[in-house]
């Protein structure tokens, strides 16, 4: 069933996540400025889009996005100048505010797979500007810390997708 059109301008390489019963989409590439900062909330109960506080990091694409404990997280990715970023921002839907979190400890990269499981976030694979990757990291939002985990055992890749079911995470 067709739902309300996205409230922002057409973009690609945006990121999305859900918190409770709402969806959130932001960043990406399209229009002017070319790299997007705008951030939108979709409420399926009334089929509406509402613009929220802009993403505070520099406009970017190919970011990671996930939700943990009722808050959203966006970070990493590349900006208009081709810089690889390693900042992470937390979005609180209750206050419609963004807070800078612990910088990702590895080198910046983009096009990674993400998922959440057991109140922690996971990111892996991606592209660092020279190589496709197998790195795999865990983010603990309660302690605002990153921990390297066992590398992804498949072929190095970028633009994969990640999801979790129960107590298992998947990259495809």
C-alpha cells in the first residue's frame, strides 16, 4: 500500500533506523547542499513525515545508522570533499536533540553494514578509501565505548546490509 511520500527532497545513500513505533531518515546526497543534513521522522499511525533537528555533523553520505535503547546513532561516512569521518552522533527523539558521542577509534570508513542486538550496536565491513574491509566493531551506548570484535569471515565487502534476529546478527 502506497504511503505518504518522504518529506525531504529526493536523496540517495541516506540512512535510516527506527525507534519504538517511528522511522527516521537523514543525511545522503541530493539537491543543494549536495550532501544533506536534514533529518525526518515518519509516523505510521497517521502516515505523516515531520522534519526534525538537522544532523549536526558535516553533510555526508554512506553513513552508519542504528538505534539502541530508544536513541538513534549516525556517524562515519564521507563528506562532499571525500573526507572519511569517524564522528558519531546520538539523536534523542524525546528532546529532538543531537549529542556528540565517543569518536570511532578506527580510521573513518563508509558503506558499512549495521545492526543492533542485545542493546549494543554493531558495524562491519565497508570501504576505507583504499580497500573493502572485514573489520567488525561493537558499540556499547551505556558506556559510550567501541570494542573491536572478530573480523567478518566472508570476503571483504562494502554496501552490504546488516540485520539481527533474536541473539544473532547477519551481514548479507
